[in-house]
């Protein structure tokens, strides 16, 4: 079908096709962070990874992705979001092919790093393109809800898909599946995605350099903390460098005419709270998926396939929450709904933390996962909406970059912190018994529940700020009428 024929169709159909293209890219790139989780033992045996180097299959992707996200967002604002989106998808597709056929451990890690690089440029444009495609507030809220459900479910979908491929084919297909998806996205994107005009300006090189190095140092330091401990120089040096570089970034941005991240985006209480809250709940949930998949295999003895199937209910719950939010959001305060959702997540994670060596999947794991799915699913949708609240079209790319940066940082920070917690819970034993391992997972989930408690406190602040804003608006309106 030609581009002119597609554009001649009703706007609603064209917008739906745009949404499908964007979601295809978002799902492909977001689930890639978790799709190899169930396959790590198989990859280790086939490519000869050591225990220490195995984590770099994940870390190479996370480190580059997290470090370059804000730069990728700014590039889309200046060069055109569709152009940057297509370039990112093309590089990601090639990198996925490289990873899928990697003959050595070094090639696989390099390909994963290239995937992270491509994702950092493509993903910030997805949400920005969605916002410009759906200008009407009601339609935009529905589109963002679906987009958020895909993000929220991607980690569990990755585990499901990875488990199926590992069990029946090969772990390589978990990476190679991106090639046909990427090809389909590349075929449709030039036809249906709207292009944004190039903006006059230049890349804020000092800002780009300080934030990229700062984010990379932060993620690297957290990764090292999980393996070397918090007191190790390999942890302290990069974390200290990250602090200096991030402070330097703020100082640079205050003086830049065209900053890579306009600091005015943080002046809005809902947006700032949404970024922080997202870091907390993604940190809790991403880590839960990581450790729960190990609990199901290492303690309960489930196969990779059965482990993947165990995540289907919570994945379905994430997508079901799109319809729940669509029904409740117009009838309730979104901030109040967020607080209620986070309260449910606290309950679900606290319930899950009661596992032990004899826990059965049903009902002691399934039911808490369903409660978590409701709370997390609603919260992710609302936080994406809050993260883009009242954003000017010119700043849509930067705001999208911040939403995705918070998401990526949350996963990195949560996994690093809770890996340290797990090590302490099992007393860093080389070969702990099954009961000790199970207890370690329970402790991890207890700490993850504290992440949700902190997120609940942030949600309460967002609700308070919203009510104050409504109160001021009411007073102002009354004065104007008088």
C-alpha cells in the first residue's frame, strides 16, 4: 500500500497504524532487557562466560542505553523524530542479528551494547511521536495507557518469550525474533509516522557529555556494587564521579540557550514526582521478575518454559489495566487513583515476600502477582501520563527521554541494590542450601516492598500538590467572578 493511500484513509485508522508501529518498536526494545533472563545458564555454557562476566549480557545493554537516553531524546528534537526513530530501529535490528548469531562471548556483549545505543535514540522518539499523533486529550490518554501497558508488561513478556525459545529452540531466537519485527517497523514507519520539523539549534555538547558520562558512571557503579560491594573502589569511584558529573550537568544546563534537557520540566510537581515514583516502582518490579524467575527454577525446580508460563497472569493483568484506567480515570482523581494503586502494590509485594522453600505457585505466588499486576499496571499508566503532563510540543522529546530514563534507571538501581541485599541474606555463601536461597529471595521481596512504600509517599505528595492546585484554581475563579 502506498504512502498516499494510507494517508488518504480516515485519520482514526492512520493513528491506529501509527500506534501499532510505535508499540512494535517499544515492545521489541523494552523486552530485550529481560528476554535472556531465563536463558542465562544456557548462554553461559554455550559461549563460555565466567560467573563474573555473565552479568554483562544484561549490563552492556543497560549501561549504554541508560547513558545515552537524554542525548537520544535531544537528537530527535533537533533532527526530526521520525528520522532518528528509523535510524535507531535500523541499527537495533542489525545489532539483534549480530547478537543472535554471536560466535563468542565478546561478540555477544558488543552486540548487546550496540542494541543499547540504538534503543537510546529510538525509544525517546516513540512517546514524543505518540503525543504529536494524538493531540486530543482523551485520545492521547487512551494511547498513552496502551503504550504504558506495553512498557509495564515488557519485562514479563520477555521472560515468557525467552522461556519458550530456550525450552523448544534456542536462546538465540530470543534475540533473532527482533529481526523480522524490526524489518516490519522499518517498512511501515516511513509511510505512517509524522515527521517533526528540524529545529534550529545545536547539540548541547557539554550537557550531552556530562549527562552521558554521569549516567553511565552511575549505572556502572551500581552494577559493581552488586558484585564487588559498596566499599570497593570500583564502586565508590564511579559513583563519586557520577555525582560530580550530574551536578556539573545541572550547572551546564542552567547556562545553555538550547539545553539537552530543559530544567523547566522539573518545575512541575506532577512530572518530577512521576519521574521519582517511576524509578522506585520499576526498580521493585524489574528486580522481582529477575529474582522470582530464579526462585521458580532454583527452588521450585520449574523449567524455563514453566517459568515463562508462570508470568502470563501478571502480564495479562498489565494489559487489562488499560481498560480499568480508561473507565476510572474520568470518574476519579488520577492522583488519588495512583495512591490507591500503589497501596495495592505494597500489599501484593508484602504478600509475595512470605515465600519459603515449601511455597506452592498456587495460590501463594499467583495471587500476590495478580494484586501486584493491578497496582503496578495502573501506576505505570498514570505515571507515564503525569510524566508528559502540560509539556509543550517542542519539549515532548526531552520529556519522553526523562520518562524512559527514569524507567531504565529504576531497573538498574533496583536490581543492583537488591542483588546486594540477596548476597547479604545468604551471607555470601558460595553454595548455600535451598532453604537459605529461598530465605534470601524472601528478604529481597521485603526490601522491594519498601520501594513501593517510598513510591506511595511520593504519590501522596503528588495528590496533595494536585489538591492544592485545584484549591488555588477555585479561589482564583471565585475572585474573578466577584
